[in-house]
C-alpha cells in the first residue's frame, strides 16, 4: 500500500514538473512576462480575480465666470460712398516677344571604345569586328523583305561565321575576357536569327 501511495505522489510531482516546464517553454518561446502567462492560465481555467473597487467620480471644476465684453466702438461710415462695381480694367497691349537664339553645345561624337583584350588577341578581335559590322549591315538589309532578301541573308550568315571564327581564336588567347564572351554570344544570336528567317522565307 505504501508503495502505491509513494508511486502516486512521485507521479504527481513528475506531472507537475512537466506542466511547469511546459509553461516556462511557452513563455520563453513567445517572449511573454510571468504576469501575462498567469493571466492566460487564469482565463483558461476560468479563474476570475475580484474586481477592483470603483473609482470615485471626478467632479469637474466650474469654469471661471467670464466678464461681459465691452461694447465695440461705433464705426462711422466714410463720407464718400464706395462704388458697387469696380471700374473696368484697361487691357494692356502685349509687345511681341522675339525669340532669342541660343547656341546649344553639341557633344562631339567620341570614337568607339576599343575592347580591352590582350595584345596578342587584339588583331584577331579587330578582324572579327570588321566581319561583325558587315554582317550587321547585311542583316539590316534583310528587313526590307524585297527580292534581295536571300542574298543579303546569306551574306550576313557568312560574315557572322567569319567573325565568330576570329572571336573564338581570340578567346583561346584571352579566355577570361568578359567583353569577348558577350560578343561571341551576340554573334551566335545573330546567326540564329538569320537561319530562322531563312526558313520562314
């Protein structure tokens, strides 16, 4: 019998410790104070605290009595009556404005910047740029959609291929050059455009 009672008491304390630990974990997880946690427990268990005694009504003080204001002085009207309608405003003749000639400073056209590549790859890049520019001209000529379309499209493909060959040789010399990578990607994109529009034609 004693063993049963002691087991029940130990189980009760274990359960109580578990409840207290759970409440502490909940409080720390939500960053709450002890008073807030106790208020939640009371509302959950239905425990109501005694209401505080009613506060004494605040008696408003009587405002100070205002003295009667003095009568305003009587303003005598002017001898000459004011006309009801104002006289019409005479129009002012506008003088013609002559525009002044301002000379705007025109920014001079700067030469295109040379790509920053290694000296060994510079000649290859310059040759590739020449082919690339020629390919762009032929590609733009295909936008007219006239009888020269097929010829211009084939010339554009040829020039872009020549430019791509030069760029790939330069990439072997300067493989980490970002400008060179972008130019190779642009050249491939133009080649794809030429091939697609040739199939549609």
